[in-house]
C-alpha cells in the first residue's frame, strides 16, 4: 500500500484532451486518509437526549406538524425513514438498492425529507451520506401524539 502511494504521479486526460499531472503531495494525502466502511460512517448527529420543551399545541406547532406530515406523506419517504432508523448509521448508496425506485426518484424523496429536517445529508466525496435527525423525529412523534 505504501509503495502505491509513493509511486510517481500518473498523468490523466480530461475531456478536452489536456494532460493533467497530479501532484505527489496530493496523492500521498489521499492515500493516507482512508474512509471508513460505509456502514461505519460517523456523519450522524450526536444523540441529544435533552427534553424538547417546545409547545405541542398552538398555531406554530400546527404549522410545524403540517410541514412534517407533508414530508412524510409518501410511502417511499416512510420507507426511507424506516430504513435510516433501522440502520442507525449513515447510508450512502444502499438506499437506492433497498427501494424499487429509480435513483433520481429516491434523490427527490431524500431532498424533501432533508428540507423538512427529518434527515441529514453530509457530502462524502462524490456522494451524499444520509442519516436520521433524531431530534426532529422525536418532535414529529410528539406532535402526532398530541392529536
């Protein structure tokens, strides 16, 4: 492994045909940093077990419940949430493999969930790793429980 990292920079070609030479320093840095296996990624927020003292009734709570319910208002999004809760870790590419939907459709559902604050997505190189946002999920449960 070390010998591979210390080899001379390899010339690459971009779309226009221009030659690009990677610097040895950058290559060494890339070799020295190993990404953990997908199931061990640590992008998930730390557990926040503190009580949520926000009101579960009133106009603001009703608006919040409506927004969260809208985000969870599709069976595919419910499946994504259940998958993320079950795994209890960051998931990058496995979400698409678990659902009978196209990658672009899954991405749209992930965007809706992320915009609602129910999940978190952290960029990891060319992909995004997703995990559940535990505090938001607890808040959603509390709001539904107050009905």
